[in-house]
């Protein structure tokens, strides 16, 4: 999970996202009894834009340049589904 957080911090410093939060079962582990989860849910604020349509290409490019692949609806980062 450390690599996922490093990537999120890098995306934030590059301005690809403004802020992020971890949700779902992974977030529950910080406040309650551990539960089995197979993914990390991430919520992000994207930078403001003048466009009417949100384009996620810069985010896809960021991960592909680092060798990460999408697997269905998830991005696989060091064995974690994000």
C-alpha cells in the first residue's frame, strides 16, 4: 500500500489531482476491526478546468508511464487493486 500512497502524493505534487482520501474497507481498518478487502478505494479532487467534459487521459498516462496496467475497472499497483 505504501507504493499506492507514494503515487498519489506524486500525482498531487504534479497537479494531476488536488487532494485524495482512502475509502471503503481499507479506510475502515484505521477505525474498526480489520476486514478482508481486495482493493483500495481512492476518492480524488481533480484540478479545476474550463472544459465541460472531464478527461482522465492525464491520469491514465501517469500510470502507464510507470508501467502499471488497468485490470478491468481497477488499476493494479504492486499487487493492490486501486
